[in-house]
C-alpha cells in the first residue's frame, strides 16, 4: 500500500485501485506514463490525469514547488499554472528534486501522500467527469475517485492550466 492509498483511506475517501502491467519500449524506457495508464486501463486520455511538479517564481513564497494535475491528453501551460499559483513565472521542476520532495519516482508521482504536501492546482476539466484517475504512488497503479474528493482532500485550486 502506497502513502497515496493510505492518505485516502485515512481521510475516508472512496476510491478504486487500478493496477496494470507496464509495457516497456525496446530501450526499456517509457516516458508517457499517463498515456500508458489510459491505454492499459481502457480509459480516455481525458479522464486520466498526470501529476507534474513545477517551480513558480514571483509569488510571496517564491521560489515554490506547486503540483499541477491535468489530463494526460494535454500539455501544461506554464503561463496558466503561474497565474493560478499567483506567480509571474513557472518552470518544470527538476525530476530529481520532484522525487525528493514527493517521495515518489517520476512516472509514479501521486498528488496524494507526498512527503511534503505542496499547493495543488487541478485543471478545471476534471469537473467534467464523475471519476478521474491519478497516479497511486507507483508506476502501474492508478486511483479512480471523484474530482470533488481530490480537490477537497488536497485543498486544491481549480483553474484552467492546459495549453
């Protein structure tokens, strides 16, 4: 059981655990973890959400790491995530720093149960679905839950963040 699952269970949040087999490319690497999850689970890439960590600057507490949760079918807009966080600028966090901060490996970073809970911004498109799927804290594990539960338990900001 991952810290993400433990967090949801201790908060009494209803969720579904979805595990799948990972299929690596010829070089043993896979870089589109979210799209792999959507395909393996037979879901639309619009209802499976990726978790990205960015660094925002120009805000009162900057530089600051912020979590962005958005559909795997979309790209993150640095301008929109910065605005949602009340900052002037955003850049992708260094993968090693994201792993240290979250306690998870890239491709398995969950918005839940992170080592250090960061401010979280969820793309507004999450509200279009009854259930969305996010990483469960390891590669090959997704969690399905109501978007309102994700937003509530993380005290997340809802804003448009896709390019």
